[in-house]
C-alpha cells in the first residue's frame, strides 16, 4: 500500500512541477516579447529623434540646452545624424577612424536605415537573425567609438544590449506578440532561412 501511495505522490509532484515549469516558461516568453518590443523602440526612437530633431539626443544646443525642434539638426532639414557624435564624441584607439567619415552621406544613410530596420524588425518580431546581427554590429561599433566606457573599464549599455539581442533571438521572442511565427512560414523565409 505504501508503494502505491508513494507512486501516487510522485506522480502528483511531477504534475505540479510540470505545471510550474509551463507557467514559468509562458511568463518568460511574455517578458522576452515585451523586452523585444522595448529594445526595438529604443532603435526606432533614436531614428525618429535624429530624423526630426525632437530635442532629446538631437536638436538641443549642448551649451544652452535650448531645443530647436525640427531645426537644422534634423536629418530631413539637411542635418547629419552621425556628424555630432563621430566628430566630437569619439575617443580612444578608434577615434580617428570614426572621425574620418563623420557626416558622410553614406554613413548617415547606413546609420539611419540600420536604426529604422533593426527597430522595426524587433518590434514586429520578424527577421530576428538579421536584426540581431545588424544590431550587435551597430552597437559594438558605437561601443568601440567611445572607448573606454566612463563608468566601467569595459562594459557599458551597448554590451548589455548586444547580449539582450542574442538572448531574444535564442529564446524565439519574435513568436510571442509578434509576427515571427507567420513570418517564418512564408515562402520567402523558407527559401532564404537567413531571413528568419
């Protein structure tokens, strides 16, 4: 009789543990999806701020703090989204390299397309591989442009974001509250799996 009770208790404990694991896995997927959308918004917001000079990182006079919204700093009004940071914000061993193309049209276009593309892909949950690799490359370039970080010998938010991007990719975060599941079944993605 005690063997039957023990077996029944073992089965009940196993079912309880399985329910808890399922609940935790579900919660993790929701948190990963929310993280994906928030990180995507960080990229999209940087794009919008540089496009329109909304007065957050772009369009504010660093000396006076006065905001010139939609002024000459806006990319749509001829401003350069790369010139300020690459010309004045770079430091360390790669500073001269980055300063050499500060404000170049090709650098502005690549930077802005990267911000918009990475951000939208993350927010929608599509092309997660490309968004992760492109985002990691962009973030590592930004990290290397301002070596060494002010508050830590090596690590700053750029490194953390790179790790978050890979965590989101590996967890399949594009399929929860995103179009990733649908996207992965499209004929285009089945033909070119790099677009997953």
